[in-house]
């Protein structure tokens, strides 16, 4: 056996390319972009909204949750390829300020539309109508490390956090709802269940 370390430019983040292919098949980034109002003039911008969403979502999947991490990946060829940018030093990814402006532009109506998109993607994943669906509601802590709005201490998790509510069916995500942690763990569950059941029954 011979071990060599001269493979050239390699990466441990190649899974982003697999995620990109899944997103392309479902039209995920295109459909997400359609949920968010875009006031920009296409002739005056370097980074379109769909590419920004791809950069942000795939970046989070690779472990770069903080926008400050983006300083190190602007010219990372793998992320340029995964985000459908040219792997060219002259065409870097967006700096942290640009996706930050995008995130701040996502209002309540856009969040509702994106939540509905999750359910539509779930429905589209079936070739035939299932005879039974089991919805699993889970509340999970989302730790807070700064002075964000809605910051509360939750004794069960021994720290400040948000109390995110997830709804799964098997391994598929149908809903992700961010809540402050000073609420009852089941708060909003009934409303979300009603909306999901109504949509699934219509289908």
C-alpha cells in the first residue's frame, strides 16, 4: 500500500455538490427565490437572489452558519461550483454583507410562503398517495450566544435559547417554526397541525 499526499486541490466538503444536485432536481433555490421579494435591478447587481440562497443554504450545510465565515469561502472553488458561480478568482461569492441584506429582507409573508414550499416538496416526494402519515412534533433548543431579540433562559437546556418547533414525517421535514423559549413547549402545535392536515387532505 502506498500513501501519497500530492493529490492537488481536494476538499472535505464535496457533499455540497450532492446537495446542489438534489436542489436542482426539486427546483429548491429557484422556488425559494420566488418567495422573497427582490427589489434589485438585475442589470446593476453582481449576485442574483437565487445564487445568494444557494450560497447561504449550502454554506450552512457545510457548517458555516455565521456570515463572518464567508470571508474565507469567497473564492473557494467548490462553493463557487455548488452555488452555480464560475470557479474563477475574478468572480468570487458574495461577501457577508450581501446575504445579510437578503436575510433582513425576508418578511413574514415570505416566511409563510417558504414554509408552504416545504409542505409542497414533501407532497411531491410521493409517487402515489400514502394510506397513512404519522406527523412527529418535536421542540428543540436553538442556543443563543448573543443579545438577540427574544432571548430567554430555559432551565431544561440550562442556557439561553430559542425553542424551535419541528414537524417531521419519517425523515422528511414539513415545518420549522422559530419561537422564543419562554413559551409552553406545545405552543402553536395545534395551529400548525390544523394547517398541515387541511393541506394534506386536500391533496
